[in-house]
C-alpha cells in the first residue's frame, strides 16, 4: 500500500512551476525568509488537502469492500481528467505578451514583489491538489490499514509531493551559492522546455491512473 501511494506521490511531485518559482525566491533580496514562507505555504495546502481528501473518501465509504469499484472508478476518472488536461495544454498556444500588461497572472504578480506574505500565497496556489495527489491519498484512505500505517503513508505523500520546494531550500541552507547556481540553470532550461515537461508528466500520470483504474474496475486488482 505504501509503495503504491509513494509512486503516485512521486508523479504528483513533478512540478516545473514549483522549481522555477523557488529559483526566483532564492534569488530575491531576502531569500531565506521568502523561500521558507513559500515552503510553509506549500506544506499548508498539501497537509490540509490530504486530510480533506482522506476524510471525504472515508465518509463516502470508499474504504469499505463495497467501495471497490467506485474507488477504482474515481481513479479512472482522474486519469481521464489528467489526459484531457495534457491534451488541452498541448493544443493551447501561448498568447503573445502584452507590453502594456507584462504581469497579467495572479502568480506572476505575486512573484514580482517577493515577500513572506506573497511567497506563502504562491505556495498555497501552486500546490493546489492534482489528480495524482488525490490518487496518492486515495491509496491509504481506502486501504484497510491501521492508524499508524495510514499516518505514515500520508506523511510520506506530503513530503514527496512537496519535494520540489523543501529539497532546494535545504540545499540552499547548506550551500547557498552552489544551490542558486544549479537552480538557475534548471530554471533557465525549464523556461524553454517547461511546457513540454509538464505535458508529458501530466500525460504519464493520466496514463498510469487510467490503466490502474481500468484494471481495478475490471476486477484484476
């Protein structure tokens, strides 16, 4: 059960956006405070949503034997949603920038003035739950496991999902210059290829969820 939850969490951890934003915050005037606030925001959203998803799935009875088909049906639906999102992103063309409004998006506006408050808000927004995160939490939520195993699985899911923010922060605290240099190189590469990485990551997540959900509905799992 834990291995399956960790697998979905690793897919949920793939976030080019989170890494790019961390690179921006670590290059700001007050990198430690800003990056820590960003990490706190990310963990806050992830922890709250993990508890909410766990509670909802338990309340709806998907952890019971009669909930076998519905829970795999949910996973199948999440996979279809992820594949649809990947297809939408692949077909969507990025609009040309408006010189009169260079920062149009909410996250872009928040990043443009880094502070502890705006970094926390960005962490909350960027780490809104994805399909693979919900699928990861669904594993312990619907498993017939004890409280200790369920709690351990949730902790691992949360830590892995937020990997793209807390690991660079630890690296920065240990070796500021080296971490900043590496993150900048990664950020520059992601600026050029981030959309492609995101599309392939979402498509892979969707494919895994569809196959897993279909096998479960068919009674193979």
